[in-house]
């Protein structure tokens, strides 16, 4: 079976700045991919290219076999996307907003109604459904964004910092939700919380200055830390892989499978 | 088609979610009333028609239409919702047309609410209601023309003020193309054929013809091709710069 998401030598330059350079990876059904990297590494830009918002400078993206540039509508039908900052129409209520998204996603009538009911319970939006989105707290706005992304039960779910701004209870709930959905979907999420990667991801990719510096399981990531590091081992590896200073803790040779990627 | 409808609905109801609709409609009605009755001498002319009323519409629209169109795309950019919209399974033409039609329907509603003026002239005398209907149609087309220009310009920027100012200037140019002064200035420089061609792009000429009650196919073609042209450009701009 081919991958739900195929990314081939994807690059994006903003003028002289190479925000993303030559990124390639596949995501299979059942995988939860944690997309990590320091601020400005190119995570959001990569996700925007995958979802068809930013046009790549070069490279290809295929969603369930549909090229995002050649067959954008077919590809976008299969994606659920939570953009960075969870934008939503501030004048609308969550109910009217979700109805709008649902209609565009091809749901209508009782089916849409039932689906919204279900999603509202899933992300706990009961009680704010009739309040303008602009008056919602940050965490609730994020939940509306999440609801919008999973409304049509997409095959590929792309979430840019889905748990940012959520309280610990909600973080826990969202992680459970992701685990529950994982079997039927391919999920890509970006995050700055490394525990989240251990908690929900089956795979982690770290990018730094637009290029992939690690691709493997969370366990493999942790094993990069020497025995002497006992606390915050993931943090240690993350900092080592992404620090730009010359006095970085111990240079680490490029992992074997990355050299494979480069040859492709 | 279904997508156009969904986008139309969201956009149209959006006007009423904020005071925008209320403010626009009230100001439109007040100004069109004031212009018609005070400045247009509707009573003193001793004629039962709505020519003074329609005569002011281009000038009213010059400022009011850019105020409606400025938010169409600039606001989507500023709020970041354009990212949401452009990653939904819709095509750019569907979004452009849906949004434009919503804005057009909204101005059409404001125009319909001027019906008391029409009642007044019917009360005062026996106007040619066919001509008045044509006047309304012409005014509606004119609003559509202004809106398509405004929508296109709104897609360039995330700043609504910039969108407003540029739209007013461009719309003003379209209104002034056939003024004798403009023709004079141009006459020494450019060939007459070109002047005539440029004058042919003037809103005034096409609008006045219709508002006098003469619906000529050429005037209809003018407005519809103008709208198509600017909406097409609107789509191209969006496609070229969705994200920045
Ligand atoms: N529209 C744009 N124009 C110019 N530069 C841009 C644009 N969008 C992003 N960039 C630049 O591209 C780089 C990558 O940005 P991106 O938003 O992808 O980072 P990120 O990994 O998501 O960071 P964060 O963790 O802070 O969200 C940054 O240097 C950013 O300034
Ligand atoms: Mg980001």
C-alpha cells in the first residue's frame, strides 16, 4: 500500500532565505508523526505547502496519490488542517462556523447535524456553541480549530501546534483523541513539547534551518543521549541536533537513513 | 455551485453579524435621500422621475462601495482565515464569485431599501415606472462594476485602509474617463481613437444611458465584461499570492 502522504525534495525560498530545503518523507496510515524543530525551522512552512496554501519553490506533495498542485481539490478533500494559531471567522459562532466548514466538506442535513454534535462532545465545545468566536478564550478557539479539522473524518490530519494554549486536562484529552484516531489515519503534528512526542507519536522528524536532521522513532531519538544524561534526555538530544553554536555538546554524525534520503 | 452557495451565504450573513450592514444601509439611505431631495431639486423640477436620484449614485458609490469591498479579502488576510479558506476543497473561482455575489447582493439590498423615494414620485405624479426600473438596473450594474474593482484591489493587501484608498482612486478614474477636461488634456498627447476608446470605459456614459431608461445591449456587455475582467484578475492575484 502506498503512503497517504508523500513528500519529495520539497523546498521553499522566501527571497534569499531558504525556509525549507529538500525535505522528503512519507507518512503511512496508522503513523503519528511528530514534527519538531526550533522556532523558524520551517515546520509551519512545510505544513502550508503540504496543505496547498504555500506554493513550493520546488518539489512534490502527494496526498493519497493526488498531487497538491495538479489536483488540489481532490487532495484537499482528504486533508484536515489546523493552521498555526487556529484562525477562524471571529464574528461567527462555533456552530455557524462548523456548519459552514461542513457544507464545504460536502456534509449536509441531518448528517452534518449529527457529525457536529459528535465533534462538539469530542473536543468539549458544549456551552460556547452560540458565542461569537472572537469572545472565546485561546484554548476554546484552538478547540474550534481542532473541531473544524476533524469534522469530515479526513484520511490525513495536519495539525500545527494542536495543544498550544490548552489546559493540562485538554492536552490530555487531545492526546487521547489523537491516539484513538491514529489507526485509521495518517497524522502529522508539530509541537514544541517533547513529552508529547513520547506520549502520542510513533515517529519523530526534527528539522533545523529547513533541513531534516533526525527521522526515527521517539525511542531512537532518546537513545541518542549518552548514559550520563539522566534527566530530560529528549531535550538534550533536541538541543544537540539543533544548536547552531560551535561549542555544541558533541557533534552527532548524520544518521544512516538520512544519508539514504539524500541519495534519493 | 454548492460551494459558491455556501461561501455566498457565509459572506452575506457576515455583513449582518457586525454593525457594518446597519451603518452602510443607513448612510446610503440618508445620503441618497439628501442628495436627491436637497441637491437634486426633485420637487422643484416639476417632473415625476428619478433622474436626480440616479444621477447621484455614481458619486455615492465612489465612497460607499470601496467601504464594502475593502474588507472582502484584506480582512481574510489579516485574520489569517485565508489559510483556512484556501486549504478547503474549493477552487479560487468559486470563492471569488461567491464573495463577490454576496457583496453585490448586499448593495442590491441597500438599493431596494430606497423604495420610499420611488413611492414618493408615484405619489407626486405619474412617472414612467419602466424607466425607473431601468434606472435601478443600471444602478445595480454600476454597483457591481465598482465592487469588482474593489474586490480585486482588496486581494492585493491585508490593509483595509490601503484597499479603500486605492479603490476610490481607481473607481474615480473610471468615472472621469469621458469628462471633456480629461479628453482635452489627453488630446494633445494621444490619438483621438485612443481617447474615444478610453472614454468608452467610462462608467458615467454607460450608466447614464441605462438610467434614462434605455437599456442597450452594449451597456450591459460593458458592465458584465468589466466585472468578469476584474474578478478574473482577482483570481489571478489570489493564486499568485495566497500566503503573502
Ligand atoms: N511569508 C513569508 N515571507 C518571508 N519569510 C517567511 C514567510 N513565512 C515564513 N517565513 C520565514 O521562514 C522561516 C520558517 O518559518 P516557519 O513559520 O515555517 O517556522 P516554524 O518552524 O513554524 O517556527 P515556529 O516554531 O516559530 O512556529 C522563518 O525564518 C520565517 O521568518
Ligand atoms: Mg510554526
